[in-house]
């Protein structure tokens, strides 16, 4: 009804202007005032009852047919047909436009139409059909444009939601990367510090030179841990990738890593055919270094006393194979009451290893074989 209230005044102005032009051209219409009054009253009734009628299915058909008896209802009937056409409800709009055209044509034969029109009847019918078709086409265009605007708005909202999802997903991936890197770096260093500090505490009979060496080892690992943490935090603040500025460990660093663990008291049996012998991609070397580092950390934290076997071999020019095998304590079902499960707490590290292997397209297998825990990782030579 708001649209109706805005359009009808302008329709009246246009109607009066057209009537003036028509009168100037000589098509003077002389209609008895009772007929004009009846037409106006009927039009007013139709406008007043249009809200109630059009709310029901049959009301719109009655409004479309009203111009056959009332010229005052032409504007209302046109608006009803336009509304159906703008919604592209063609099953309703097409019959409504047909009824409206027929009603307008029938209205030409009312008593208040000119007795001698200046145009033939077929021209009047053609003009009526053209006017109704133009009204339907214009309304359909506006409806299609409104639908297009709605679709574009929905697409913009979908794109905004997708962008927020991508940002959140990138943030979560960055958190996972930082957590993995912090775990891989600090777990190894802190375990070495803990072992050396424990030796200082429980071995009061150590010679002064040995005590100084352990203290120096603790200091070195502490400084390296702090440097690694600062580097990771710097990457986090700057938003750069961890490989951008800081030097990363490679296969060539495995020797130093193994020596650190030997100095911490770990017995190692090493078979290394790659470090310092074969050129390896930096990305593969970095992941291999971190995997060996985490495997040795798990062996110290959860394994039983005994030698740890480390095997690093190349499988032709396609992949590198890493195997770490360490003794474990007895299973919980055969252990003494109160003895700790050797695998308890190792899950986070193994998940991180699996993620590292998957990142560069490799695979990871792990499990217990008798009294030993074995880790087997295969990394592609060129990920």
C-alpha cells in the first residue's frame, strides 16, 4: 500500500495531463455526471478494498477485471499486474495481464467512452496490448534487477565469511606450526639440561673437571634454547616464515646432535650414510634433523637404559630412511605395581613427527617389537 500511495498521485497527474492533450486534439468526451460519479465511487471502493482482496487468491483477478466497468481502477489493476510481473511469477502475471488487456478493451464500449473515437477499434486494442506488455516487461526488469542485487549481496556476504574462515584457518595453522617448532626445539634442549642437572645433583663424587663440563653443557643448552625461542618469537611478530631468516638444521648437523646426546650420557649406535656424504635438499634435511632429535628425546624420556640405534640411509635417489630403535621397560600388564607405562606421555611427540613426515610427503611407522620401541620414517629426497 505504501507503493500504491506513492504511485497513485502521480498516476492522477499523468491521467489529467493526457486527458488535456486528448481534449486539445478534439476527442472531446461528454459523459453524464451520474456515470462519472458511479465510476469514481466504484474506483474508490476498489482502492479501499484492494488490500483485503489482494490478500486472497481470487481478489487479484477481480481487481484486474475491474477496468471493464471503471476507468478509475485502471491504475490499481496495473499495479497488481506489475507486482506479479516484478516477482516473475509468470503463471499468475501472464493471465493477469491478459485479463487487464481484455478489461481495458471492453471498457472502450462503456457508455462514457466517446461515441465517435478518432481512431479505429483495432488501433485502440493494439495500444492497450502494447501498454500492458510494456508494463509487464518493465516490472519484470525491475524484479530481475532486484534479484540480481540480492544475489550479489549474498555473494558478497559469502565471500566475507569465506575470507574470515581463511584468516582463522591460517591463524590456526600458524599456531600449530609454532607449537610444533617449540616442542621439537625445547623438548630436546630441556631434556638434556634435566639430565645434566640430575647428574650434578646425584653424583657428588664427580671430579671437578666433569662437574665443570656438565655445568658448561647446561649453560650451552640453556643459551641455545633461549636463542631458538627468541628466533621463533621473532618470526611470530614479523609474520615471516621460519625459513626466511634463521639458519635451519640439516643432515650435516646430525653429527653435532648425536654428540650432544653422547655427552649427556646416552649410548648410541649410529649408522649414517647420508650426513656429509650425499647432497640433500635443505627442507628434507631440516625435517630429518627434527625427527631424529625428537626420537632421541622420546628415547631418553620414555625408554629403558640401553643403547639406542640410529640408522640413516638413502634409498637410491628417491628417499631417505630413518630408523631409531631404543629399549623400553616392561609392559604395564607385567610390570611391578606402581611402575610407569613407558609409552605414557609420548603421544604428543609422535603426533608432531607424523605431521612433519606428512608435510614433506613422507610416511611414519612406529611400535613396540618385544622389549624395544622402533620408529621408522621415510622422507622423499625432493619433497
